[in-house]
C-alpha cells in the first residue's frame, strides 16, 4: 500500500490511518522527541479538547504548562533574551472579549529591549561574530554574496545612523519597497535599531497600492532600489515609486526622502529617473556613516512594524505588531517547528514583503543566530532545478516554501529534482495555504527522499508566528494536516452561533486567549480590529478560516470562509479586485470569486457587467486585466473574465456569491435555490456565456 512508501525505520503505523512517522534517527535527535515506539493511541480525557491524541511526551508536558501557566512558561523563555529592564508586574494582560470593553493585548509591558540588539549584538557577544548570517544568491546563477553577523551589524548601524541623521525618530514610519537584496533585511533591522516602524511593501505591488500605504502611514522616508531582475525580466522599481509619490502627494502626503539603492546588476544609475533633492543614492551616503550605532531602547509594547494585508472590504489593513511578544514568539516558533540546531542552514523562499519574510526570513531565524539563505530570483529560473541547485550549493538543511511552488515543481517533473543531491536537507516546511495530500507526498518522497518531516505551518499576518504546526519528530504526520497547536495556542472550532464544538467536527476556527505574537491593532482603526476579528464570535479571536478536527485531534484547515481568496499563498480581497475592475470606464459592475486552480491553489474568477452599449471583446478583456495589474499588482490579475449581462442578486440587492462560485466551478447541478433572486433569469444567461 502507499503506506509502505512512507513508513520509516523501526516506526510502526496503524493500519487504518494515513500516518507518516518520523524516523527513529530523526526523533532521537529532535528538540521535542516522540516516544521510541508508537503502536496505538489511547485517548487522554484530561487533555484540552484540541489535543485528543495522547502523545505522553515532552510536547504534552510543555503544552500543558503553556496553557495552565502562560506567564511562567513565556517568562522563562523571554528571560533568554536581552532586556535592558525586565517587564513589570505581570507577564501579560489581555481582554479579547468585546463584551467586557475594548480589546487589548499586552505582553511583557514595561520590559525594555530592542529586537535588533537581540538579533545581532546579543548573538555576536555569544560568539557568533564570524558566523554567516546571510548568504545572498542572485537571480543569475554564479553571483552571490554573504555577510557574517558582525558584518551585518556594521551595515545595519551605518543605515541606522543615516536614518537618524535625516531625522527619523522612534515611532516614525519608514516605507520599504525593496526586492530580496541584502539591503532589505538590513533596512528592517536598521529601523528596529532606532525604534522606527518599518512597513515593507512587497515589490510586486503597483504604484497605486504603494501610494495607498504611503497615505495611510505617512512615512518619514521611502527606501527602494532602482531596478531588479526577476527571472529574465528587469523591473524598474524606481518608476513605480515615483508614480506612487506623485499619487500620495495628491492626497496631501509628501515624502521628503527617497533613499535609492543602485542595484547595478539590474540598472545603472544614469538610466534611473531622478528627482534632485528628494532622491538620494544609498551608496553615496550610507557607507560614510559610522559602523556602530547606539540602540534606541523601546518598550516591549512599542510598535515594531506595520504590514498591510487584504481583508474582505476594499481598504488594506495595517496589521500592527509590537516588539517584545513578537520577538519571543517568532524566535520560539522558529526553533521548535523547524527543530533548529546551530549548524543548520535555513532557506525560506518567501519574500520579506509578506509576513513569512518578516517572521521567518528575518526575525525568527536571526534571533536564533541561524545561517540564512536569501534568494533574489525566481525559483524556476533559469531552469526548473534551480531550488535544488541552491540547496546543494549552500548545503541547506531546512527548506521552507509554499504549496504553489511545490505543485509547479511537481508538474515540471522529478528529473529536475533528482539531478541534485539534496542530502543536506533535514526538515521541510510549507506555508500560505492548505497543502493538498498529493503535493505533500511529492514534497516528502521526491524532494525529501522520504527522510525529512514536513512542517505544514498554519498561521497568519495577524498571528505573527506559527499557530498550528507539526513539531518535526514529535508525532506522526498526516499529509495535508497542520496537526496540533503550538505552545500557548488554544485553537477552538465554533459553530455559526459561536458555540465551541469538540471532538471530531468542523466549523469556524477561532483562538481562545492571546499569545505573545498576536497583533495588537489595525493601524489607526482599532474599531475595525474589533469588528473584524473579535465581534463575529465574542470571546474569541476569529481567524477567517474554516477548520475540521479528526478523531485523533489533528487539525485540517479548509480555507477562508470570508471574502478573501488565496492565490499562490497571497491573500487578496475580492473587494479589492472588484473595485479595481469597476474603475475601468467600460465596466459597470464586477463580482469576484475564487475557483480551484491546479497550481495556484485558488484562481481569480471575475464576473463583469459592461456599461450600456459596450460589447465585449478580447481587447477589452485584456484591458480589464491590465487595470487590475496596475491597481494592485500582477499577482492579483484575474485568471478568467466571465461576461455577465446581469449578476444574481437578492431582492435587497445583495450579490449571491454562492451561486457565482458554483457557476465559476461549473457545478451547475448544485446551484441550489435560485427562487429568492430578484431576476432568476440571469443565472441561465450566465451559464450560456460561461465559455465565451
Ligand atoms: C502566513 C500567511 C493567512 C491565510 C490563513 C489561511 C492561509 C496560511 C496555511 C494556510 C492552510 C496552512 N494559510 N498557512 N492554510 N494551511 N499551512 O500565509 O499569512 O498571508 O496573512 O495568510 O493563509 O487561510 O488565514 P497570510
């Protein structure tokens, strides 16, 4: 049976379950080991409902303590970091229940620290000065660079000094629009060093999206580069920033300084458009500053960064993370979920423009003093084996990526993988969307040679770090399940009335109580924070995801239950795409739904009603797609435009997305009751136009 392919060493598997056991060797060396022999799973009724499977091991003891005594559990861990002054009174205080007043979460309040100091100075003092912090691999094979921890600190200090010199102070926002160059983590750390709040905008966002974020957080400076090479293409980032700054100025937000790194591999400075006075070449100023810079000490609850993410309404939300809890949480989750050891070489393919790049390219690994690979390019350029070429080149031991990449490499064929050794690999990771069991098995059997556990980490921009994740070696895995909660996390599944359901069930995924990495507010809009996350199910944090729990207590994430779609692991609000489409002069109305997509997980499917008198054409289709690319970014371009003479609406005018989803996925016999529609005839019209 297929189990034979995955049963390892001396491990045993139960007949009826699709369990993948860690090998004896892996488990024995793991930070959280599992019992040596596991042959059956008696149920322990005393355990929290989210863990019905008895593992009677280190994990269980630690998990129990983290729930029963969160203050003790987390303060023990936090004590391993450097605090200028320890937190006062209590370790945390929280109110997650809107019925008891405003939602408020605080961890280590009164503790004075600095995350950059903990990432760099602390590790250097502990003897890691000459250890590689960052390996940088360029888009083009053969071009690379690296920085040790002490070299990285010097670079960070120079930029921090420059930022201070131009007047950036504690609490000021800095917008960062950089690709995956060494300068990106350097910039994040430099901001953190002086208490400035970085807001990294993924360098695939359009000028309009960038402008919107500039207007929202009013940065003291924008940091970018002139251009970048991604695969065979050169992208002129400075042009995008220029356009964004024109836009934001129209909304009354002007930015005085645009620090621009000259990325000579992509474009020379003489080819870069320039605005004298505002624009400054990084290379002309930053290296002149001293290589040491005093730390600005901040409160644990002072903001560290803002990261905009999509929600179910049009305007992106500025997710705000603070310093102390985020530091402790990202470091701890990184260590346990990847079974991190000091000799590991870690590569996460995410861009620092997303939360994964914040928590698990930059902060989490660096707080652990890890060797980190930073890759500028596209994972299949110049050939489909590039990832494994990089794995072999740097002897990567932990490889963390997204299911969409796994699926596309799987389609390219095993030969591109098998050509490379990959014998350094030890742990694999997945993030961004549910990983389907067949992609999971390919990742496990082909990439990991049936040797490396897969950490399928479920979490969100809002959660700061992993929430439900395997701990490699600690328990058997089930392909496609994120398994069990991390320490201190209490996931609950509720029904539509907000009542917790236990045992084998499915429903809405919520979290009870806070954890150190939780976001504290939406920038400038605490009310929206409460309404979106805490009002739907009072007493709980609502994740927006559906989830089921099986008889063994394993968690299976089933996708978003709100109007957010997940395309290649990128969160996109349907409302954002709709508002981009209707801004097109020939579009009267638009409704966007997600449909299953073989590689991307979900694709974007747009129903579009045209203005009276306009008829559809291939040219118009292209121009609508271009509008979305220009307003949001290429990653949000609709996969399908479905011409719609009308949209199915209730008598009160609400678009019935349930019906649109069925039409989009061609499940035409499952349309359900259409009698409540204002004009039931539109459904037949839409079906008739499905393949136009
Ligand atoms: C880290 C990140 C969050 C949404 C989340 C969920 C989906 C992320 C997942 C997963 C199933 C996993 N998601 N990881 N679904 N299994 N391992 O991706 O943050 O961009 O904010 O997206 O992504 O739907 O709600 P973010």
